C-alpha cells in the first residue's frame, strides 16, 4: 500500500521524529547534547523507504515550540502518537517502519553522550517509546 500523506501529515512525521531527538538532546544537557542531537539526526537521515523520503525532505517546516524540556515534550510526545496513528491508518508496515526508525535514532542518541546516559535520558527514551506505542 502506498502512502498518501498531506503536507501537514509529512510535517507531523518530521516534527515527531526530529522532536524525539531534540527531547533527548535537551534531557542530556550535561552530557554532550550536541553529540546526542547529531547522532540521532544522522540516524534519521539514514532512513529508507517512504518514511525515509519524508524525513529527508525539507526540514524547515519542523517547529518545536517551547524553551524547556517540559514544553517541548508537551508538543513532541503527542506528535509521535499522531504520526504513528496516521501512518498506521494508511499502512501498518509504514507505521512499523517509522517506529523502528525513531527507535534507532533514540538508541543512537542515547549512546552518543560522553558518559553513560543518566536517569533523565533513560526516562525520556521510555516516554518516547510509550508515545509511539500509544498509537
């Protein structure tokens, strides 16, 4: 089944995926957040298939309002659930691919810090997974 995503749907998918990486970067503020963001973004840019094409398209439409982790999470976690849900409605395989892509990005981001991830980063990774599973 082919994906038929509107521009708004594509923006939701990109915001959700890159927002997850941003959340992990913000949660690891004392543990090389730039390395966390870079590793997660590289993983997202390595995605293939229809979701890979969506993630590789123009990223200037990604909006992450808020300056605190809590404010960003209030926006990104529902976007993850929304993106997974809309993909699941159109093509369950694409939804599973999206979930896998985000999971790999989260794993890469978590491993990227200078030292082992702390409880805040682990908790954020769990919240991201829970948001994806809520779809």
